[in-house]
């Protein structure tokens, strides 16, 4: 399956499916995960589908990714 040229894709952190960026919800960590619908908040974006099953496991998986990358240490400074 080929994608149209120039369409940005991202991977849902929960289900790991690649989708067009516009079809996913971006979340940013600012003490808690905040949906960034306008995609203007600063910081690392974590993407998730709008599907209820993906939303249910998103926070747990995103927290694990942040911890693994050592991003939680920066929040304490």
C-alpha cells in the first residue's frame, strides 16, 4: 500500500498502527498528558488514535516511554 507523497504519518503509541498525522491526537507532557489538538504546544509529542481502546492504554504506555528515555528527570528541575 503506497501513501500519497508529502502526507506526514505518525504511529499510534497504543496500537502501533501508522496513520496520517491529521488522524491522530497529539499529547504533550506538562505535569500530565495534555491533548494538543492545535499541535502548537512545545515539547515532545506522543500520538494516539481516537479509538477508545487506544485511549484507555495511552497514558500507561506514554509514561513508560518517557521513563525509558529518561524524560521524567527533566520535569523535576
